[in-house]
C-alpha cells in the first residue's frame, strides 16, 4: 500500500497545476475564496471554501480523500458531515480518473473572508447547485425563511 500511496502522490503533484485556476482578476493577497467542481462540469460547483494558500488547500483536500485506499466510504473522516465531500472526490477519481478543479473566485481581506464565503455559498444554493459544504442545510433553511 505504501508504494501505491507514493505513486498516487507523485501523480497528484504532477497534475496539480492543471487543477488550480485563479479567476479572480486580482493579485493573490489575503484570503482566497475558492470553489471545487468536477472538471467535466465546471459550472456545477460542489464546494466553496477559503484559504490563504490555494495549492496547499487543494492538496489537503486530496490527501484527506486518501485516494489510494480501496474502500469507497471515507471512514477515517471523523465528522460525518464532511464525508460526502470526500466520497465525491474519491468517486471522481475512482470512476472518472479526474481530480477536482479548484477555482479561486476572489481574494479578500481576512476580516471579509467568512462573509464572502457565506455569500458565495448562498448564491450557489439559490442556483440549486449540489454543494457539499457542512453548513449547506442550515443556509438552505435560512433561505427558505426569507
């Protein structure tokens, strides 16, 4: 299993540059608000997040998914709310040979990051996109009350 893991890490690192795009139109400064999507369906965003270092965060997502393990369900992810995200990443790789595409949509200051992320999540929910964020259900309820 160690050799499979090492081979997969090499493959991921070789493909990583093609999986990360900055579409913000601004200099990388502050906190990146990003989306993850299937590279075959770019407009169907699956996750919205924030990070200082997008490349490192994408690697964290891929490492957490443990693509080298044969099990389909990511039992090692402690929070059941996070499992759907990593099940999606694993399926994307296992079935389609794809890695998620990370697109940075904006760079914001640290004090604006949470609001910018929540605003993007709400916009995606209003479009009925199948987000896998933990707070999706709570925000959907809030949108229904408005």
